[in-house]
């Protein structure tokens, strides 16, 4: 799947700050960050539509999203906690209809030391 | 609040057989959308099929079909002629009722791992 690219693919952090990046080449208006912990389903963290933050689920304040344009999404992480170890998926959709499907990137696996 | 429940955690079948995965949901919305997604061993999450609540016909895409039983709030996924590459984790999901044009929040079930053996 090269339509949604995420970087980096793997990230090992101590207490350092880092950013996850996502870019979609599908012309979609909505972009999402999902967190998937081991053996669990994906859980929505943030949802942007047309660069506006629509949903901001209850996530720790150390996670800060940024949507510089409708095709790019960033997730800034500071002072990570071991509970943050998970795969972080970027996704996108048209943002227009009720039955729209989501397209997922390959994910960034975050390991907290 | 919406809720999606998959009671099966692991299913094993032989290749070329048919398998059904169960999913029940709870919602207060009069109109809603149900989805099945597949997560491969590499971690990739892929959309499979969708059912619109206002449609009586069961959705079908390739060798995937749905058994939509609205009175029972049930949306089963049926995979016919299973193949080795169908081995994956399958998630049932439902879109929460949102205004149009605001993206989609999906509520996912816990997933069911399917193993297809030769």
C-alpha cells in the first residue's frame, strides 16, 4: 500500500521527543490517528476533516496532532510512557459520507524502553 | 454509546471450506453502517465489505458475503472457498452516527483470528 505512507516504520524511544508522519495520496479530506495495542483492536485517537480537528479522543496530552495540509498528518510525542508502546496507524477517508471506508497506512511500531 | 461484540477469538478451518464469523452490535441510531476489516500477519488493515442498515439485501464482494439480521443486531461475515491467504484477524466495525462531512469514527470489535490450513 503506497497510497498512505507512514514514517518511521519502527521507533524505539526512551524519553526523547519524536514525531510520526503520514501522507496520503488519495485526495481524501479526512485523516485519522489510531492506536493499536497488542492483541487489541484499533482505537481512534484523533480525527481531522479538511484540516480541522473533529474528534479528539481522550488521549494523554503528551500526544499532539498536527495537520499542516489535508494530505499530511503528524503526531508529536513527548516524554513517552511504557503504556504508549503500540502500533500507530494513520488512516484516511473521503470525509463526506456515512458509509465511507477507511484506508490504513502500514503503521509505525513504537517501542518504549 | 455504540458497542460491537465478537465472541469468537480464534477459528480454524481447512482450505476450501466455508467459515462464518459472528458479530453483534448495539446502537441507538436508526441508520448505521457496518463493516468488516481484515488485518494480515504483516499488520496491514484492509477494508473487506460493508452493510448499510437500510438495505435488506446482504452485501457480497468476491468470496465475502454478509448475513445481516437486523432484528437480532447481527452482522456475520461469511467466507466461502477459504484460501490459505485468508488467514488473518477479522474485525467487525460500526460507524457512529455523525453529521455528514465530518469523517467517520469506527467502533471496532475485538477481532477474531482465522487460521486456514491446507
